[in-house]
């Protein structure tokens, strides 16, 4: 029979997986989408700064997940309730960042082309990327709040 300590260890391991794995999948898909838009935008305007910028925004959710991973590693819950809270916070953040990476890729795909065709779109271009990034940032804050209560 599995004891409480083993269950806590399993939940902590699952928390680690749910923090990173969904995010990396979402960011990978998002980078694929962003690359399509960047390659098409170069047909209209060869501006390396505006072409590469979406890649940084699209990969930011992976950094958010990495931050939560290190925060979780410092917490390392010792109780069953704490491990369950940790699992919930990590799952919430991991799936939200996966969605964020995917959404950022979709935004970047279309926004990079629009910015290359229309120079006046630059400020809107950055606003789209910044507001799209809020999904990942808010999930990081929420995940940290949930983990801060885990004991």
C-alpha cells in the first residue's frame, strides 16, 4: 500500500510535469505559427527587429513556467493538502501558459504580416503582443498565490 509520503512525492512530481510540459507544447505550437507569419512578413518588409520580436513574446510563457518551477522547488510541500494545492496551482499555470503560447503564436502570425504591410500598425502591433502576454503573466501570479498557501 502506498503511504502518504509516497503520494506527496508523486503529487510533487506531477506538479513539476504540469508546470512545464503543457507550456512547452503550447509554446512550440505558437512558435510554429509565429514562424509562418514572420516568413510571410519578410516578403513585404525586411525589418529584422519587427520580424524577430514575436518570437520573444511567444516564448515568454516558457520563462513564466520556469519561474514557477523554481518557486515550487523552493516550497516542496510536506503535507497532502499542500501537495494537492501545489498540483492545482501548477496545473492552472501550466495549461494557461500553454494556451498563452499558442495564442501568442496566432497573434504574431497575423500581426507580423499586418505590420510589414502597414507601418502605421507598429503601436497596435506591440499592444497586441503585450496584451496577449497577460494570460501567461496572470497565470504566473495566480499560480504563485496558490503555491504560497501550500505547506
